[in-house]
C-alpha cells in the first residue's frame, strides 16, 4: 500500500538528477546559442564569466581558461556572439549555466558598433580636439552637478566638495543616468545649468555600472550638449576603466565622481595659505626693492664704469701725489741739510769772531770803566784801563799814546 | 562697460607680478607706492573671494529652482 509520504530527495541528489537529465539530452550536450554578452568578467584565474541575453531572457555562462585560449577576439559587453556550449547544472550551487567551449563574434555587437562609429564621427568633427578644451577655473564659487538625485555620485561629490571648501555653492540639476530616457534628461540638465549660469564648472556623470548602464553617456545628444556648454565640464562616468564618449568631449575627465569633486574644488585652506604668503612677500617687497636699488648703486660705483676712469684718473694722480710728496720730503730734507750747513757755517763764522777766541789767539781787549774801548784816541793819559788778555785781566793806566801809521790792512806795531 | 569677472587665479597672477615688480627695485618710488596700494586692495579682494559662498544646495529641476532638504545629501 502507498502511503501519502513521498520519497524525499536530498538537495545533492536533486541537483545530480537534473545534471544527469540534461547530460542525457544530446541537444543540450552541445548546443549553439546566439545572444548578446552582458556583465562580462575576466577573472584572475583566466576563466570568463558573463551572461548571454536576448530581448526577454538571459542565461549564465562560463568559459574556462583552457577553452578561452582559443578565442580569436576580445569579448565585450554588448557584442552579439554565437557560442557552442553544453547546458548543465553546477551541482554544488544548483545553478544552471552554459559551459562555453567556443565563441564567435556575430559581426560586431550593436552597442559596441554604435560606440565606435559615433566616436569616429565626432573625432572627425574635431569635438575631441585638445585645443578646444577649456581650463577649469582654479577656484569656483559655485559648482553645478548633472546626475541622479539619489545614489552615491551626488552624495560623494557633495561630501568632498564641502570638505575642501565649506562655503562652496552647489547647484544640482537632477536627471536619470540610465535607461532610454536618460540621454534626453542629461541634455536638458546641462542646458538648465547653462541657462541659470551661476556655476563656474559642471560635473556631469554617474557612479559605476555595466556598459548598458553607462550607455546614455555614449549618446550623440549628450556629447553635443557637453561640447556646447558655455560652462567648462568635468565628466565622471563610472569607474576608472570606463571611457564613454562624454569623457572624450568633456574639458576634463575624472575617473570617478569623487575625483571630479577633488579636481573641481581646491582645498580653500591651501589658497588662504598662499594668499598669506603673498601678503608677507608684499610687505617685504618695498624694503627689498629699496635694498636692491642701493646695492645696484654701490655696485655701479665700484664697478668697471667707475673703476676704469679711476684707473685712469686715480692711479696717475696717486702716483703723482706720491711723487710730489716724495719730492716734498726730499726738498724738506735738503733744506734742512742746507740750514744745518748754514747754521754750521754760521756757527763757525760766529766762533771765528768770538771775542774769547780772539783773545785766546793772543789779542787783548781794552776796557775803561767797564766799557770796551776800541780806538786809541778814545783813551787819555792817566785813564785807568783794564786789559783783557788770555788768562785774565790786567789793570793798567795810560801813560801816553801814538796814532797808528798806514791803512787798515797793514798795522804797525805801536809803542804804548 | 561690462568687465569679465576677475577669477581667483587671475588675481593671484596679478599679485605675483606686482610683488616681482616691487622687489626688483626698478620702479621710481612714487610708482612703487601706487603699485603697493593696488596690491593691498587686490589682496583684500581675493581674501573676500575665499570667504564667499553660502554653502547652500539648490536643486534645479525642470519645474524650477528649489532648496534641497538639509539632510538630503
């Protein structure tokens, strides 16, 4: 008799049963499937994980490293491909997936092709030209943001902007950043920000996502709106490795919304410090200028312009001066010598006429009443006279006199 | 006569040029005093620029401008 109880399988048994069922189906053992790649991940192990999808369904795929070695192209999101795979179940997880053995590209993926074509078209128009990129202002008073009102992007931008400059004004023009309506909304957001005109720089972008998620920023309308923006634009779409057409047209590309905020808003403290340094420099500048002026003047005086004539003027003058003073000294010496000689001669002359010397030679000098008498006729008989002779004085009186005969040169001895 | 608004960057460049000119000592004294005055005024203006801003977040929707909620971001 059958009871109500059904025989229960364990999970392992169930999964194994499904696997065996699928494996038993020859079609599923080797099936060709056509679809669009999505969420493609190239794992460090070398295995590739992705989804294949069409308009209404998707299936998980794995291509192991060994099979992937046979790839002759680089798979990417959006590419239309055909794979040969076996449909099976990964027993441990209970996941149904395609184990891909080989893959071929079906022409190019729709999205990917559109991307490449638009990129070429706009590049040819010169929209990516480095020359047309505008400079981002060093210090914006107001920043404008075109992104989703919710989500990490706007949150990150606001946080970082505020941290770097607490006073910065922020204007957000919210817009969808994925889905079919996104491109139009992004365009209108950029236009609104330009019309309002207060922002000094615009940040346009969104957080990370798949290629389809980011694809609004590859639309032609968005690219042209960025190019037409009067206000400089920093693009910040997705992650570091994502490059959208908006990134090529923008005046500056940031790898993430956070990085965009850092590029847009300087740390106001740094600017204050720079200004303070400048104030100090200005305060000293007048004094420095004065010092330089003085130094320049001194250098001028000491320099060749003055030294050369100096060499011509001062040097000869100096030597002339030196010559003159030498001559002066010489003259003084000579004069001194001459005077000494004259003095010497005068002294000799003087000594020649020194009465004492005369007396010592044997002559006598006569005095009467303390006065010298030099002429005979001045004396009278009986005058008391003193005769000064070498060795002393002799007292005598005059007994007679006789006038001298002849001239001055010849003297006769006179009898006294 | 509408003048393009002076940016902070331009202001700093002008200050730099003034400082260099004053330091060189090549201006006649009267001119350097005038230049110094100009530099002081410019410096003050730049300082005011750094303090500007009301830290508001405004949301510019299709319908019009509105204030953001305090805690919204």
